[in-house]
C-alpha cells in the first residue's frame, strides 16, 4: 500500500502541509489530490477548541454558512471553477464542496492554513500498482510534445511528465545524474523535449499502442524498475536542477503552477511563448502534462531593476492568459501571499467575498496565516523581495577561494540555496549533523540561511563573523562535501565554511587548536622520532587533560599510535619485488599521506605489493609535504595554499605519471581543492590523480588478468568515504571487490562516520560525533561474524575501531591479502 499523492518533494514533504495545500504530484489521473484521501481531520480553531471533522454535528455554524454559500453561488462556482481541471483551484475548494456539501475536510484541504491548524489526520491508503511501465518519447520541440500529450490522453496514462532541454542540460557533469543521462542518450542523440509516459494498467498493451503512434524523434521503453527510478529521480530534481544554473539570473517563481485543461496545453503553451518572446526571456516548461500543469519558471535576475519590470509584466500577462483559458492560477503550490493581488480577478467579487465570510467565521481575529489568500494587507508579487534592484550582500572580507567548479563567487554559491529542503531528506549522507539532531540550523539550508542572515545583519548586532548562530552553523559542519552532489543546487558548504573561518582567522589570528591541527604532519614526524615514548604519553591522563583544557581535544577519544617503522623509510630500504609474469606497466607515484607514513605503514606496504604485482614501478613523491587537508578544513587557507604550492611544484616535474591516493580526503585536495585555492597547475595535475582502488579497478576493467586472486568465501562490506562519494561513483568499489573469487560483496548504504578529521576529537563535538556515527555502527553490528569491513578513510577506521570491536581494513590490504 501507499499514500496516493506523490509530490516531487516527497523525501521531505509533510502530511500537514500536503493537506493544507491539497497537494497532488505526478499521478493525479490515478490518485487524485490529497483531499481525495482524507478520512477525517483533527483541527484547532482560533478560540482554542479542538474538533474532529468526522461527523456532521461539529462546527454547525460553519457548515450552515458553507451550505448557504454553495446554494447561492452554485452557478458562479461552476463558471469560475469549471470541470476538466484535475489539479486544485486557487482559494477554497468550493468545486469539491459542491460534490460533497457536508464534508468540511474538502474546505480545510487547500485552505493554506487560513481557517485552522491541522493537528492530526486519518488518511486513506491505496494499493500499490500491480504493474507499471514507462515509455519515453523524445521531441524536437516543446510544442510537438504538448500536441503529443493531447494524443496520448486517450491511452489513460497514470502520468505524463514533461522535461525540456533547459532542465536536463543542467545535469551535464553532475555525478548523481550520469546514469540517467546515459540511459536517455542525451549526449549521443540530442533532443529538445521528453515526455515520460507511465501506465499502471494493461501495461504491455498500452506501451505497444504508444510505440505504434507516430510521435517524436524516437522512443525508449524502460525495461525495469531501476531504469524507471533513474528517470523519475531526474524528474523529481527538476526545480533544484533549474535553480542551480550559473549566474545571477535564476528561474523564479511567479507563474510556476498555473494549470489548464490538458487538452488546451498546446494553445496555452503557445500563448506563454508569445508572452516570453517579446521580453527576450527563456524559461523551462516541465511538469505534469497529463493534468495541464507545467512548472514554468522565467530566468530573471531579481537584483536587476529591468528584470523586475519584466517580472511584473510577465506575471500580469500570464494571469490574464490563465483566466482566458479558464484555468487555475495556483494549481499546486497555493496562492500564498505573493499572488493574492490576482485572486479577485480570477474568482470575482462574489466568490472571494464568500471565502472571506468563511474565513471570518472560522477565524474572526485573523490569527491564522494573515495575508494569505486574502489581500487585506495589499501584498504585491514584486514587493518585499529578499532580493531587489541593486541588492547585494556586502562581505566584511575579501574572498580567497575560487568556487571554481560552480559559481566562481562566494555570494553566488551562497545564493544557490533556494530553500527547497532537499537537505532535510531522510537519507544516509546529507546532512550528517542534521540527520543526527533534526535541527534546521544543522542542515545545508539552515547553514546557508544563517550565513545570509549574519552577513545581511538581519537581527544580529555587531560583528557578523562572531555571532553565536553563525558559530553553531559552521562549527558543526563536518565538511563532508555531501552537499556538493546531494544538494541539487550544489551549494558547497565546505567551501563557504572554510572561507568564513579564514576571514575570522585573518582578522583575529589563528587559535592554538587550529595551529596544531594544521601541523599534524609535523606531529607525525616528531612522534616517530621516539614512537614508544610518544605512544606511552598518549595514555597519560594528566597529558590528555592538558590537551583537553588547552587545545580542546577530548580525553575520551583515543589518539592514533605512531609507528615503529615509518612507511617512507621502509620504502627506501626495501628490495622492490618483480613479478616475472607481468609486463612492465610504467611508473606510478604513490602518495604516502600523513597517516600512512607515520601511523599505518601496513596500508602503504599493501598498496606497493598490489601495484608491483600488477607490473608497476612504484615511486614516492620525495620531499612531499602534507596535502593541506587538515589546514583547509580549519579555514587556515594560507597554510593550505603554501603546502599545496609546494606539492604541485614537486609533482609537475614528474611528467604524466599517475598519482595514486590511499586517503580519500588527500585525493579530494588534489582533485578539487587546490583549484579552489587558485594554485597554478592544479587542473593539470588533477587529471593525473586517482584513488588507489579506482586506479586498480580501471586496470582490471581493461585487463582482467592483470592480477590473480585466491578463492575465499568471505563476506565483504564496504563503507565509502564521504569525499570519495562526492567526487566519484562508489559503485566501482563493489566491482573491484567482486573480482575476488567467491566473495559476497555489499556497499553499505552509510553516511558520514562522524569523525571528520579533527571534528570527532574535540571535546565540544565528541558526543555529536558519536551520534552521527550511530547509523554506521548499527549497520556494522548487524554483520555476521567474520565479515571483512573495508573502510579506506583514516577517520572512518579510527571511529569504527573506537566504537566497535571490528578492525576495518583498507581496500589495499584486502587486495594484497587476496593476491595469488
């Protein structure tokens, strides 16, 4: 079973909001709107009374008033809300009330919280479709797709959704949408428009009928649920993909949920285009074609006075066009505050007056959502905007980072956040501290709004860089980079955090803890001078207490032990292994990161064993410095840039030799963050950088016999590092482990481990770190005894060993142990 209406925001939508808005989604032809699925509502009235709307005895005055209005206004209701529209009408649902006069649930649903507060609801559920099938039709123009929609209605589809090029072009280069782009063949076979046509009944017959229709450039029938889910995930990300477009001009709301009878779509869209063309505006036309509702968002720069004039003109003309087609001004998203100025023209004096009567009866003191639906306060669609002509965020610092992969601007990346709440979804990765606490300020949206609020001095006195709210938002960000891929608008909170911390340190000086964390490589060198003494000292309670009080490092967190044999020294003194059965494959540079060199040389040794078995000549980057990740994560950007410049200067002399990384956070520094620091040669060197396991899988994909492995009936589970998931598709990890004969391999659906470098070591963050780790720990504890746990991130292994009895392995170790 399922709840019928399936809104695109279903990953974070609330039932109360869906009722108040009479939400619907894609499958309205089958499931209708939320109002169709309400059995009863429990509400709070303006005088504090609690009522349950499941009998005709409660709210008698309001019921009588509604009955009187329906009797007197029947003709007006039929004229203003004619049959044929399956979405909602703007204002109260009088059309539904006509069909069931005694059902106040129909009145409350869609009233946008203006009559009462909804406390609880009893909802109807529907059976899951016994079957479903999806056909895609590709078109040379939006106009052709609209005409095809009319021709497809006779097949009684469960949904017809429209995507246009303005939208799906936004998926270019986005890792999370690569599978969908490949399935749709968008690069090999370009098109301007796509219809997604889904059926729940007589699926094979209807798909066959669809295939026979002479429509579009080409068609694709999706073969399985995995392909169907890929396409629907692209469709559901529509809004956020659009608002992620580069530059100050964004697709804006104003006419984005107007709806007409679907048989009028071709003429209506032609009318829309005739409005857009003289204004020289482009827009996306995507959405629910089967029910005549397209999400039309003109691309405008609301910082710009000229575009604000276009915003007003377009809103006026589209409102008139919708009225001409006897459509709904707000078919899904509600009237809200901004569109109240148009409601009198659409509903007329009589119906709007009747709605005001009901409002007064339910809420005589105008307590509930004042200003919504009813324009008593004179709101205008182009007034009281967050942005406005000439508006800009004045920064109290000069930005350092490039924001190169997206917007090339601190402010532009900050303003990418459109408030959609995708970061509030109940998914394992984004945003880790929000998932652990449920607090809005811990979400990417909450952090972005807090940064904007502080920098705009809204409700904040004094220095914005030192306000308490900003500190909460930044200090609890793990810099896991999940938002760079999971936020469809690609708000890069790790860069925003680093930039703001850097601005603070530039002005006030570096704290002792930041200096220490930035120099973890130096601490490794010192610790390895006398590892026995260093390791013993890590157990001294008085020293741990000093570290906690002076630097903030929790005495409860075990610190990594120093090795008796540094990896780089072992590497220099060893006799390189030569495998006579493999051909020489040339040189590779193995980046021996701080933790491999000073703490876990066994991982580096395992990597060397695998690479030499595959026929590579392994070298190290002699003279290398720390990659700079610890400094970067603390906002110590000058130090990160100094280290990065040294490393790039060192590596650019090594020709085209591949550079392999055992630690994902070091890899992400080279692959991404050196460019953000505006370092010369960063882009060229990044092309040579690979995760160790990624490099080995690429080799075995080309030459499956390059390595030979022993058989073993092991159960292997993989926890992927956050930075690896932000830059590459982690499915290659599963493929690599599946090359080991007889192994059962699972890529765990896990998020951040909660350690995040120094974050989990701080006394102030220790408990939150453990809370973030709970889902990962729970999954590990469910594994059968003897399971091999692969975790290639140093922080991940550290956290797992602290919280479980399991000893996780780096993938290099698993491969080395399996070599035949």
